[in-house]
């Protein structure tokens, strides 16, 4: 009852991938990776715009806190960090030096009076120039 089976390998027509098949697969994978990377890395600009909007609103609140304590608006944003001479009631610091720059490492612009408001805080966006569109657009106080 002891049967011996012999397994014989059937001849195969194809023993591997051709060079053309490998190149096609590598090109397809490269295209997919490039597309995914552009979508992921392009999202960084949108995140910076959102962060700048949040920073502007936060700084506006800190300027208002300064005004409540001192009775006047600061002359410059650095007054939120270091007490200016001749100002009484200052209970700061209200901000840190790092909070005075936007996500593109450019100082926020502070204007008193603002455009239809008591003050404005503006980031010039990715291009660091007034005006622009999309991620290059100016980012200011939202009301």
C-alpha cells in the first residue's frame, strides 16, 4: 500500500517578467506616488493659510486684552511682548515673539487705525506681497 508518487514539474511557458513589464509597473507606481505626493504636499499651503487666519484672530484678541488693561491700543505688535515706556496698566506679556510672525516667517503687519476698524492685523500670504490670490492672498481680521 505504499505508493510512491513522483511529482514532475510541468514545463512553463513563462518563467518571469519581461523587462517591458517591469518598466511599465515601475512607471505606474512612480505616477501614483507623484500624484499622492503632490496632493499631500500641496495641502501644506492650505494648512498655512488656515493657521495664519487663526493667528490673526488670536492676535486680535491679545490686542484687545492689551487695550482693556492699558486703555489704549498698542503702537506696534511688539508692545504685546515688552512693556512700552510710559504705558500704565500693562499686565503682559500678552504674546511671545514667535506669535508675531506668520506661518511664512514674515512679521504680521499692524495698523492703527485699520481699514474700517480700530486696527488691522494682516499677513501678506505665501508671496509676502500685498494683494494676490489663493495662498498669496492677504489674510486679515475676519468680522
